[in-house]
């Protein structure tokens, strides 16, 4: 599991799983959060990750788990950010 998260502006922060859970909540996947986070974590194999890496792993994991509508909602969510 990563320990450091690099935002798009280059700022470094601790990697916080609860933020992934917040996004999953916003797209309606509260009950599935643990399974999705496990899938995402398996894709993030370094201790430092960039925002783009997390976004890619998030979207890819949703697709692989069959949450296609939620993946679209995630893309829309990211556009607002």
C-alpha cells in the first residue's frame, strides 16, 4: 500500500485510504468499498503514487469489477476536481 500521494501540483501528502472511501461513497459504492479498495491497492505497488496513477487504478478497478456506470460517474467526479 502506498504511503505517499503526489497531487497534480506536485505537493506530497500521506496516502489516506479514507479518501478513496469518500469517493466510493460519492458514486454509490459504500457496500462494495472494501473490494474495490483491495483491487486498487493491488495495482498501486510502489510506496509513492501520483494522482494520475491512483485515478487510473481506480477507474480500471471499477471496470474489472463490473461497475461500469460507477466508472463513468467516477470520470465525471474527476472532471469536477
